[in-house]
């Protein structure tokens, strides 16, 4: 596909700054209606971002491959071409609707900048380095977060992935085919995963931890367990003017009561977060009583048993509020990710290499959380002065971004030198 975006030519004498790389993509996927960026996987802007990355990798002489799951791998190979024990970094380029500029792209641009930095210093790691770009990390188009890394590691059945549908009814199989991948080949790739010795994902911090600690970079300790559920309320579609209040079976009212109930229930559980951020009435007309309303629920808690119990309370409440309106409710799990603690040895290596960096946990999900079940993984978080994410207000100072690339380069050299 053609692209209007130019990737700068990097050379060993002129490493790219992260901010220069971020500027190359700042026009892609801007959302004039919501603000911020909307870059759903395999949409035009996300495909342009992928093209930009391929060009940026090629400009650096990295060997690029795109695997059967649509994951891009840009290899900085050893002179002998041996990729066993490879160290992986990178992140994602897709976004939530109306998201910030940094969630995902910061980890990709910082990885390119870290490679530039190491090369400008004449340093070559003893293992191959690959920069990965994972598709559908946010799950904002097909509903399941970290779909690329789940497919790679076998954490989702490829048949289920193929049949996931976006809001327009397009399946993931169809979207993959349109993006140039044969959907029959989606699925686990254990021999590829077995090549990797570690994954380090750099990411914008999505809360205020580093603002309060007044530092630019933190090392990740854990990811809060989280999941997504769809609650469908079914009632009777009808006319807004002719249907008396007493005669209605309005699923929108049931959904509204559940949303208020979820807030009440979650507030009684310390550490819990529960959100309904998406609601779809069918058919969705101002003068139409909906026949069905789908609400998507996101629940997170450090203790996976507590999450499960919380969801059961919400399921019960959904049935109760549905019955009050003469409706029915069905709650279905769409994805579930247990709480993940990152590899302790890898974290120790990073702490030794970056002694100033505090250790922070996160409530946000990442591909690093999926890969953690298969290889040592670690994360670096970069200060976000707004403390806000999944919103246009997400922000990173240029100097902090470059500090992050330097920290990633330091981490790469420390990890490749550490005994495995
Ligand atoms: C992704 O950023 C998530 O935490 O849902
Ligand atoms: Mn992210
Ligand atoms: Mn995100």
C-alpha cells in the first residue's frame, strides 16, 4: 500500500530521538470526532503505521518478517545469523478509540531509538535483538486484548480468533485476509517462542506512579488480573410514543440499573476496578425503545478469585435488574488474563542496571503479560505527567522518552550479558 509517511533514514552517526520518530507518525489515525487517536487493528491508519515501521526498520538494515499471526519482527541479527536466545523488545501500534499518542507507539519508537543508540556507540549484543509489533493489543476492534500474542502463544483457539467479529460484522479472519494474511495459518508458533530468551516491553505509564515519585523511568513488577464480559439485555423493541410506561420491556433501563449496581458492588471490594465503557442499543434510535442492549464490562483485581466472585455478583445483579424490567440478561466472558508477576531474575538484572528506577505495578494489560507465561518478561514504564491514559490527555515529555530509550538500551545490554 502507498503511504504518505516517511521514515527517517537512521545511520550509526545520527541515532533518532524518540520524539523525532513519534513526530513521523503523529498525523496517522487522528480522530477528529473523539479527539486523540483511533487506530484499530488493520484499519487504514494502523496499516499505515505498520508500513511506517517496516520502512523505519528497513532504513536501519533490520531484517523484517511478518509472521502468520500478523506480528512484525524486525531483527538486528548477530553476524553469524544465529537467532537462538534472541532478546525481544517492542510493543503495539493499534489504539483504543480516541486514545493517546503513546500507548503502544512509545515502546516501538523507543526500541528503534535504543537500537540506534547502541549502534552509534559501536555496541553489538551477543544475542539477536528483535523489535516486535503485536496486532490488536487493545482488543478495541475484535474484543479480545493482546490477540496477536495470544495467538502466538496458543492462549486463544485460532478458530475462536478467526470468528471474532468487529462492530460492522467483519470477522478477524476476513480482516486478516484483507491485510494480506492467510487466516488458515493463524495459531501457535512454539518454535518461534522457543527462540526467545526474554521480552522487555517499554510503555508509557498509565497512572501517576512516576509523577509522585518524580522519576522518568520505572521497572514493572506485575500486571493486575483483568477480564472482559459482554452483558446482553433482551426486551421488546417498540414505539417511544405509543408504548405506555407500564407496558414497556426496556433493556436500556435494565442496563442503566446494572451500570449503577456495578459501581456500588465494586466500591465494596478494596482494590477492585469495574467499568462499563461501551454500550450498544439495538437498533439505536431516539424514538425507539431498544430491543436489545449490549454492555461491555471490564473488571480487574489483584486476586483472581476476587475478580471471579465480583463477576458472579454482577451476573446475579444483571438477572435481577433484567427481571424488574421484564427483560432477560446473559453475561458471557470474552477474555480473562490472570494477575502476572514479571520474572524476578530479569527484574533483578534491570534493577541492577537501572538503580535509580523504582519498581511499580500496573493496572493495565500488555502483551508482556501474555508472553510472561512462556519466557522471562519485564517492562519499563515512562513517566506520564498527566497520569491519564486511554485518553487524548496521555502525555510524555521528549526528554523522558529519550531517557526511556537510553534505559531500554542499558537494559538490553544488561540482560544479554546476564547468565541465562
Ligand atoms: C489495555 O491497555 C488494557 O489495560 O485494557
Ligand atoms: Mn499498550
Ligand atoms: Mn492500552
